[in-house]
């Protein structure tokens, strides 16, 4: 039964670890996307570039910006329009406005930042990506909530399994416990070996899960790097955090599982010292 | 030592396991409790061990009313007693020495005193040469002697023996009771529940007979005046 609980606990910890890894990777990818996320701020034809720069500099949520001249813009259109057509729009007859590519540090303040940009003198309009920004931000929150409930549910499953193991162990040793109680053993004296068993199951499962996850994830990273178009975090980035999390979970779940079960068992089923 | 006053134990549906029982057992006394199945012998022991609550009445042990003992104080209360079981209740994976020593460990004895006391107690029950044996290597009588050694190792004031001769052959039975009698000589109160009348007849100790939850006979002459069926055994 101990083997079964170790196996189930390993499965629970692996799933918890996998959830943690996915969450960390989503965070990492979102951060990358956020970093790359930029909008284009279009200026009026007679806009004072220096004043606009000063205005942009004063907005806290802007992490970086680049000037994007109308000449560069028409060059970019050359491929689409062809050199002959684009040739008509060079110099004074260029209909495109000057612009700035602006990147934000925090996407959740997107709308407020856009409003601030629009207040700058010389700014005509912006390319609006508020919907994408909102979706990315929502996805992060949703995943955080999902991960939280996954971890809670798996924790509850582990607790139940450890608790059942301890209950069976206590049932198997009820004869011994009866003797202990008849001689005058305190509940703490009876609890101690079972609490140790719970902690041992928890810690052992945590250690095995950590190494199993490390092997599985490293193998996954190798495959993913050749197939997924973005980078994912290497295991070493969160290995310490993961080990601490697993060991703490194993210790706490094992100890709580053990103590709660023993408490209940001693109250309900072991009330009799001598069974005649 | 043990004073039981008008105790009643009523289970569900008004079943009286013990009905208005009063007894007085002096310190250093040896008492046989006899009676048919369902007479209330087990209930009496359970109440003394405070394994079950008394419906009404009181039990005083060394002047202390055990009905007032709190749950957390129970282990310390039980340490004053040694219990001998009919089925020995030895732990198979432990040696004879360990079976006795662990009773001392429970009460927090140090290893030095365990190493000194356990061989002495084993010699009292003539098992000095078998301390490294496992229970499965012992006869029924020897197992019961280990049980006895475990019961006395912490110097209890009272020994409660529940049918200690029930699972051993008659010749060994006398030996076990003789050992209990020897322990009793040192001032330990012994309450022995038994069905074995041949043993009871052989030893000149007080006999309490229970019948349908009442004291039917008491050789000490303690009379339950509220019971009409009381008989005095001389």
C-alpha cells in the first residue's frame, strides 16, 4: 500500500509540477510578447518631432520607442506596390505620416497609456491593439486561476491517498496500538511512527517526482526547441524552486495526512483498550 | 485501594451490564472475579480501566474518583495498572526482551534502567534464558509469563488479569496463578477474571461472583444489601 501511495503521490506531484512549468512558461512567453508588443503612433504632418518625443518620454508605461519616418514607411510599401507606383509617392507627394513605434512595459495599462499618448500635441492617431493586449492579459489571469485550482485539487487527492495509507497501516497495527494504549502510551507516542511514515512517503515521493520531472522536461525541451516557434524555459531556471515546492508539499501533505488520520482513528476506532 | 459504589452500566435498550454493584478491594488483595458469560465481568474491568463510562455510581482508586479523570490523563492513569491478556498480546516481531522493554519505553524509562530492570523481571518469571527468543518460539505458558513480565515491569499498583489461564494447559495455569500470587505477596493488588474454577478452588483468595450484572457472591463477606440474591461464601 505504501508503494501505491508513493506512486499516486508521484503522479499528483508530477501533474502539479507540470502545471507549474506550463504556468512559468506562459509567463515567460507573455513577457516576451509584452516586450515585443508595440503600437504605431501616427503624427500630424506639421507635428513638432521634439515635442512629441518629450511627451512620449514623460509617459511611464512606455519602455522604448523608435522613430518611423514616412520615407521608411513608403520604402516598406515598395514590395507591395512595385517601384514604379511607389515612385509617385516619394518626396513631397508622400501621403504617409511620420510615426513612432512605441513599446509598453505593462499591457494591463494599455488603454490609459493610449489616452496619454493621444493627449500629446502633434499626435493624430494610433494603431489600436487593445483587444490583443486585453486577451493576453486575461489569458494570464485565467491560467493563474486554473493552476491554483489544479494544485489545490491534486493536493487534496494526495492528502486522501496518504490518509488512506496511514489508515490501513493503523488498521494493520491495531493489535500493537491496543497493547500500547493498555500499557499507558499517550496518543503522541502512538502518533509518532505514523506521522514519520506520512512524512517519509511525502518526502520520498517528492524526491522521485523531482527527478522524474527533470528527465521528462529535459526530453520535452529537446523536442520543443526544434518544433515550437518560441523559446521555452530550461529546467534549471526553476529547478531550485521546484525542489523546494515538492519537498514542502510532500512534507506538509504527509504530515497533515498522517496526523489527521491518526487523530480520527484514535478517536473512533481505537477507543477500546482491551477487546474481550 | 479500589472502592466501587453503586455502579450501573446501562447499554442501549435498557440492557443492564452492571446493576448497582458495590465492592471494596483492599490494597494487596488478590481477587478472583468469576461468573458466566454476560455476567458483567468484562464490563467491570472496562469500567476500572476507564475504557467505558459509568452510567451512574463511582469508582475510587487510591481515593481518586476515576469518573473525573480527563481523556488526556488516561494514559497516566493506566500506567498504574498492569494488564495480562488471555491471548497474551505479544508483538511477534519483537524478542521477549523487547516486548517487556517497550512497556518501559512508553513510560519514558532510560535505556540504562531498561537494561537493568528487564532481565530482573524476566528472572522473576523464570524466562532469563529466553530473552532473545521471539514469541513464536515459546509455549503458551511461556508467552503468558512474558505477558506477566510486561505487566509488572513498571511496578504497577494493580494487576488486572483477564482470563490469563484461558489459552494455556492446566498444569501451566497453576504456575501462572502462582506467579501472580508471588507478585501479590509484594503488595500488588491483583484482580483476576477467570472461568477456570479448578484454579479458583486451589488458591485461598477472595472470590467475587457476578451474575446478570450483580454481585451474586463475595467470599470477603461484602454484602450488597440492595440485592436479594446475595449469598455469602465462607
